């Protein structure tokens, strides 16, 4: 028995060392630290709804490169309205990448981005195409029969001179919201909370498509 105890202790110590060395391995495995994310273009990853309040937006990370001369184009649906815009240096620095605006909900969006990438004094021009899905927009149900999905718009006539316009809609829902209507501030006298109804805030194009949506 005296000989078995040291052997058992040695085995236990070896097992402990093995578990320590295994747990000490980085998340990339035995080869060391490793982080993986998909990259479609020549800069960083695409993050959809980066600030958790606007699901029809995204940011293409700059991956540490200095970007300039940036233009973004949201490829329209068939007979849809195109959205194209330039991105200022201030916006590039604010978002640490290229902000993408005007995506279609519940759609595999195609986004074309042209830019100049500078690193260690070397500048290169690129034109990348990104494809990624964006989920549907939604709102809270009021439980009332007159509620429909957000912004059901059917344009009757659009003058060609105004075909590229975008329209901001701020539509208050009914006060009988299932959550907000179940409490009163300073009962029986009202306060600010009585105006805290849920709302539909979004942007549509002249085709009646929702191109921006705010979660509140």
C-alpha cells in the first residue's frame, strides 16, 4: 500500500498538469490565439444593426485601414429605387468603418462599395460587392383589429423629378399598447409616461418600400 500511494499521487499530479495545459490553450486551439469572422471584401466584417436600434442598417468595418473616397450603392430590387451616397471622413471615423443605410427588410441585400484603402503609405482602390440578409421589421401588436404591418404604402403617382426621394414617417400607434397602457404615472394625475406610446418611425422610398426602421 505504501508503494501505491506515491504512484497514485504522481498520476493525479500528472492529470492535473495535463488539465492545466489543456485549459491554458487559447480559443484558437493548440496553435495559439485565433479569432475568425467572415470577410467578403478587402476590409473588415459586416455587422448588421450594429447599434441594436436600426435593423435596416449595417457597418462594414475598416479593419484598421485608412479609408477615403467612399461611395455606397444599395442595389435595388427589380424596378426598385436605387440609393447611392458618399460617406464623409467624419462618418468613417465615427463608425470605425462604412455605414450602410437603405437596406431592404426580409431580403438578401446586395451592396456595392467603392473606396480607397491606405495602409503604411500605400493607397489602393477597390470596388467590393457585399451580399447579406436583413430580417423583417416589426412592431408590438396592439391586439386591435385596425392594426396592419408597418407602413403599407402603395404609391399612386410619382413624378420622375421626385423619384429618388425618401420620406420619413413618424406614426404614433394607439395608446392601448399592451404594456404602456397598463400603468399610470402619478395616478390620478397624468405625467410624461402617459405619452410613452409605442411608435412606428421609419423611412420609405417612392416605391413604397421600407428602407429604414427604428426600434423603440
